[in-house]
């Protein structure tokens, strides 16, 4: 009897070592991982990263704001909300040609994913959406993975985008369900989840993550990761953003996020969602190469490059090229199948 229990325990331990992709994490398990000593956390995340992905490859994405400012929503971190006095001027939707030119510049600089963002509450049928559909077709024809972030979507709109060649849709949960109402009051967490469901039903990859540094607790951060990691399908990309506190928004004056907080979020995301692209997103502008290296070691394998992230500063193409050379990283090819080394 004793021997069979021992065998079961050994088998369980072996299974844990060659970790399967799991969607059944408990909140307590996530909490334990998140709070483990940071160096142990990095080592564990690095091992998971190595097991599932090509660790020397980093996905290079470019984000372009195709419709800036004047947004009716009240996201407390966002300089594009019309109600905050941030100096961001509302602009109309960009023209098709201009977007294609910018996509080509991004491609020539080494980007493989091109993301177009519009400061809309939700997508409305009409001329503007028709133009976005054309943009998706045009960028797709350049051989780039096309991503959009346009606010809430219906299932039909998601299907139209999919038919046009959309590869991924970004829709962040931002924080925990419990903290959400302190950050945004003009929509609910369940609105957010509904759009994610519509995107998934249309067969589009989900890009979904959050922002830290908005006054949330550790439990809120853990809850966000728990929510993402227990969805029936993990997001294909998980952006981890550090708040860029912009003057004029309710978040102005918030303390800068420490590097260890970013590392903790990235490493936990990597362990929970081994096949996801974990994106080191906003806040990278203020990080040294050494600090970014810690994030890559912790399992980050995607960045935004180009001098702006919608409206806030970001390292430009040449700074990132230099960093890639120093660290021996290379850009991940577009449309690359997951390199699930041992779990294909
Ligand atoms: S984050 Fe998006 S939805 Fe929220 S205010 Fe900014 S542009 Fe609008």
C-alpha cells in the first residue's frame, strides 16, 4: 500500500517537472508562484520558457494609433480619454495610404506584427470600420501579422475582421475584476470578457493582458493572471504594461513601477501560460538594457518597437536593434507556429 502511494507521488512530481499546459490553476497556486523568492521565480520561468519556446527569439511588434484621442471612455490611465486634459488632440481616422506606408516602414525595420489602435469605445458599422477592414487587408498583404485594438466588438464584426485577414485582436482586461471599477466606470469587466469571447469564436488570436502600477494590490495582479490562465484557451499574447502616469489623467503622480514588480508579473505569466507570447509593453522606455534583460530571462519574448506606443514614448527601432545585438536576440518570424519543443 505504502509503495503504491510513493509511486503515485513520484509520478505526480515527474508530471509537474514536464509541466503540461494547464487551465485549471487555483488562485492559491498562482499566489504561491507569484510570491516565491524572485530569483527562484526567474529560474523556474526561464526553465518553462526553454521547454516551450525558442528563448533567443523575440517577437517584434509595432503599434500605430490610427485614430487618436477624443474617446468617450473614462479609463483612468489613458491620455486619449476626451474628459481628461492631457494635451492629446482628437484626430480623425488615418487614411489608408498613410497606414500602409507606416506598416511598410515597420516591416523594413524588422517588425513582424503590426497593430492598429483606434480610440473607440466600440466598433460601429460604417465608413470608418469599412476603412479599417481595408487597412487589415492591406497590411496582411504585406506579409505582416495584423492586429487591431478597436474597443468592444460584436461577433459579426469579429468575423468581418477575420475574413479581412486579421490575425490577432488586443483587448486588455487591465486589472482584476474587483479593481476594475476603480479604473473604468464606463464599461464592465463582463463587457470585456464578452468581446474576448466574440474574438475567440471568430477564430482570431486573443491578445490580452494588463497594466500594473494603478494602485492595485498584489492580489489584484494575481487575480488578473489567474483569470487569463484559467480561460478555456490561454491568450496567444499577454502584454504586461507598467503604468506610464500621464499628466492630466487621474493616474498622474502615481509612483513608478519597480523592475522587480514587472519581473514578477512576467515570470508568473510565463509559468502559467507557457505557450503565450509574453509582451514587455508600456514602461520599457524607462528601462535599461540590463533591466530589460531580466524581463527576457523571466520569459518575456515580445516587445513593441517604434518611437511611440499610441501616445506615450517607446524605444525606437535603432535602440532595439542595438539591444538585440548586445543580447544575441533575433526577431521571431511572422506566422511562426508555436515552437512547442516537447509538447507539439
Ligand atoms: S484605453 Fe481605449 S477605451 Fe479607454 S479611454 Fe483610452 S482609448 Fe478609450
